[in-house]
C-alpha cells in the first residue's frame, strides 16, 4: 500500500495593517513595521498586563544577549502592547537602545 501524502500547509492570510489598527492605536514607524512584516522571521512580544516594563526588560535582555549569534541579534522584534508607552521616556529609551525593535500600541486580541 502506498502512503498518502500529507496536505500542504496553508499560507497564513495576508495582514492588512490598516484594518488591524484603529485611530486610537499607534504604530511607532509604519514603514519599518511593514518592512519587518513583509520580510517575516521576526519575533512578536505581546503584552496584556498593566505593568509590562519588568517583563520587557527581561525579555529584551534575553533576546539581545551579546553572546548570541549575530543572526539572532538582528532578528526584528515587534512589541505589541495595549498601553501607551510614548508617555514613558525611560521605556522608550530602553527599547531604542536595541536594534530593529518597534513598538506598536494595539490590542493583541485583534490578531
């Protein structure tokens, strides 16, 4: 008896960024976000808690540890979080101290 081949996995549907975010939400750099999403192979950090900063510090330090290979250190990171981080300059400075990191204020529940 011949083995049946498994079906090809379906490609995920294309995401329309304009439909994903409403007017109250914020994309730090829409051009960079589009480039990152189009390229693929990125990391998405999703936050739903009201005090994400300690977790962000820990996650970013782990993902950008200087002993990792260069390819991993250059993997783009998108931070999707419901809170407005633009009012927190310390958080903004911390995030921008790492390359290829973008902050998006929006609800992860829409994905």
